[in-house]
C-alpha cells in the first residue's frame, strides 16, 4: 500500500495533467500546512476554502504577470497562513499573560 505522500503526489499530478498545467510545481506540504492552520484557527471547512482562494489569487497574480508562478504561490500561501493564524482563538495561558501585562502597564 502506498503512503499518503505518494498518493497525494499522484493525485496532484493527475489534477495538474487534467487542467493542462502539468509543468507547474505544487508544494503539497505547504498547501496542507495552510489548510491545517485554517482548519484549526477558524473551523474545519475553512481549510478547502482558504486553499482555493489562495490558489485563485496565485493564479491571477501569475496570469497577469505580477509574479512568476512559484513566487505567486508562495506569496498567496504565506498571506493565507498569516491571516488564518491571526484568527486563532487566544488560549488561556496567552490570555492570562496578556492580562498580566495589561495590569502591570496600567491598562
């Protein structure tokens, strides 16, 4: 039985071929990382939505000549990850530290 990485790479290759963009390299782990951050920071359904919109933004940037494909994908995934991470709920220890900092600063 193949492992997940092999299956995902095969699936990626099939998708790229079907859309006639097989010459593009997709960093599967970067996409999955962004999806994971979105799923855990917002809600699980945010994962596919976030990766779709990041891909769309990357495609538009590359298609319009704003950036080459690799740069556009890296920038779009980076922005999506940053935005999703910023939505993560504040954990109790982090909230307590923030409260303590506010108390000592007089806020």
